[in-house]
C-alpha cells in the first residue's frame, strides 16, 4: 500500500506491504472548518465576548511563537485585532505579546508569520519577558508555591485575549488555554518552579504528568492556579482552535478561559485520541510536515504520542524534516553527552529543572526502550550522536521491519491509547 508522509515541505510516498500494517491511525473523519468560517467564528466571538467598555481598556493579545505556526496566527490574529478596532478600540490600546515561555525571542522578520502583515505594520508586538527581570511583575504565590512573575505589559493590561491551539502535551496534559500564561508569558524562574513538578524526588518523571491528563497532574494544576491568580482583576477571552488528525483546524471557539479550554480539550480527545486494542511490533510515524517538524525539539511530540502503543523493544521509524536542526542547544547537548546515563540527568533536574533537558530525558528513556530510527535532514553522524539509529534508504528500512505495525502519518496530532477490547 502506498502511504503519504510529510517530511518538511516534501511528500514521501512509501510502499508498505499490506500484511505488515496493523492499522493506519489518522483520527476520526472530522472535516476542517476552512479559514473563512474560522475567521467568522472569531469575529463573532470577539464581538459577543468583549467587555462593554472594551474601547476604554488596555488590551493584551497573547499569541504563540513559531513552534505553533499550524494555528495560523498570520490569518486569525489580524481578525482579532480588526474585530477589536470595529468595537472602537484604538490601535494604541492593543499590544500583542508572543508567549515564548523559555523559547528564544522572535525577530522582526518572523512577526508576519505569527501575527500577519497587518499587525506587524500597525500594532505593537513584543516578546514575553522570560529572563528580563526589568519587564516582569510579581503577581503572587500559587498554592504549590510557584512565585508567579508575569510580563509587565500583560500585567498592566485590563483585558486579556489569548489566541492559540489546544493539543496534547507531554507536560501539561493539554497545551493551550492557561498554558499561555504559565509558562507562556511568565518569568523564567516561575516557569522552572512550575516544570519542576514534573519530576519526583528520585529523579523519575511524575506518572500523571503526560499527554491527555489534567486531573491530578501537578503541572496542570499549578498552571490553572497561576492563570486564576493573574486574571483575578482582569477580563479575559480565549480564542481556541484545535486541529484534527491530519492537521486541519476543525474546532474554533471564543469564550471564557476555563470553559472554552475544557470544551476544546474534549473536542480534541474525540477527534484525535484513538483507542487501540493491542500493541504493535513497530510504528512508522511522521510529525506531519513543515508546520510541525522544522526542529527535532518540537518534533519529539510525535514520538511521545506513538510509544503508547508499541511493544517494549519494538522499532519506530520516525520521519521529521528538522531543517533547523535540534532546535535547542541544551536539548541536543544532553542527548549527545548523557544518552547512556539518563538516571544522572533526572537527578540533576531535581536540583535545578530545565525544560529542554527534561525533554531530552524523556527522549533518552524512549531510546533506551525502543529502537528508533530517525529519517531527517540530519547527517548520519549527527543522527547517531543524538542517540538515534540512522538510515539513508528508508525503503530498505521498511522492508526490514518484522511483525505488524501502526502507521501514523500525523503523529503530533494523534494520541493512540491502549484499551481493553469491548466483548
């Protein structure tokens, strides 16, 4: 059977023998809404969910960075801004803040991709403060003792609009919503305190800190608390979107933060959480193409999803373009230097948490338990240095796979879950 996989901006047509395919996991057949319909939903939502005195309020719009280009901020952020201006909000009352978390600052050339040319030319756009203590305001302590600091321009705003996608997330359970506040626009130290909740005292990952889990996930609970603390004296609207199993946006909504977020999580689970009744001998997965796989650091989300349904010691053929390399130096250095000793990395994280190193720890754990071949733009030496197996002949690699496997062409979007069959 010929199956298409996206790698960067290229399409691979791979021939996989029918007898080797256990199932092709693509999510439920829920069609995308189309960009025009989504824009109308956003326009109506901003009109209906803005405070009556919005024209007098200082408004901060929080948006994702370039690791979430699939959310199409280039189209939808201008729609938010134009809707506000129609309601009488002067453009000088609007500030767009890029929720970086601990990611690197976005440069001026990237702004049209994130917020559209109209906003790049007409609206003040700022990176979140991260380590710049001069631009951080202390909000208070969460119940889990995270000392919450927030980017000053957001703290000084009267009305907050969060724009961004909801997707399964290895740390927060689900990305989106409250996550755009902590870690999104929070200070570096606050982010580290929050993320430290993902590690137990012995250096092992917390068992409830994983994709699709909100209840009793300490990282998520702290994020929720931080959001409520920050928004205590503000009004807020959340513009939520979610993509289906093939990466098309199928859900868009505007409303209060908590209700809109939980609703989007439910929709995402219905569309992209796939029950399977047995583990496979192997999996062939792709992150999904250039909007998701420009760097290895972000592409690993596909890997974290897929391992749920592969037998211990099984093979994973992992297709990701990685045209911009590893995406984070600390992540790459940890994989390169500690791939044979993940336990030491975990113990070090207890002393001082670091998100890229934590992601590397989770990847090292996968590489220890599965045979993962990375087919990417990395050279053979770089691939091996990072701890992955290398192939220059993907067709030969597929022929060498034994047993039956799952095929997951858009693995960043699909969360397969092992369940008992209904009898």
